[in-house]
C-alpha cells in the first residue's frame, strides 16, 4: 500500500499538471490535502526534482518537468522513498531466505511489473483524462 503522503503527492502533482503554478493553500483546498502535510510532501518532491517552489508574491508551486516526463512511479517513489511489496525486495540482505525462498522470485516478478506499469503512466495522460 502506498502511504498517505504518496497519495497527497500524486494529487498535488496532478493538480499542477492540470492547472499550472499555484499556491500550496489553494492546492490543498482543491485536493482536500491537510495544509500541514504539504511542506513535507513538497520537500520530497523538490528533492526528486519534480516540483519547484517560488517564494514571495506571485510565487507558488510549479512542475520542474513537463507532465509527460513525470511518471506515477516517480511521484510515489519520491514520497515513499521507493516502492516494495515485501521487505525482502526492499532490503534483500535483510532476509536470510532470499537465496532459497520459493516465493521471492514471484514477489520480484510482480514488483517489476508493478514498477513498469507505474513508470508507463504519465501525469500528462492523467491530466488529459481529468480534463475529459
């Protein structure tokens, strides 16, 4: 399951992809995101090079890349620090059974397909779908 922060990050980026630059407060209101969560989510997205913040009058949040160059995986990974279905996929050295586990290759295959699917979905596609 993705975290609540990842859900908020996806909504924030989709809002920017559909409407362009805006303030945190207006985005929070439109997307029903608690304003107190936005600084943390925004920091993660800034570190990943997805959004930028312009301070002062006329400032706000905007995308650093075109929506077609931002995938759903990029945003989820930025907010959650990656994506793993099981601990053994996140830190293989943390599981003594990785080399002998009959389930591990299946977890890995599902994980690879999930990541590929999320990488294939761009915010340009989602913005177009949202626009109708």
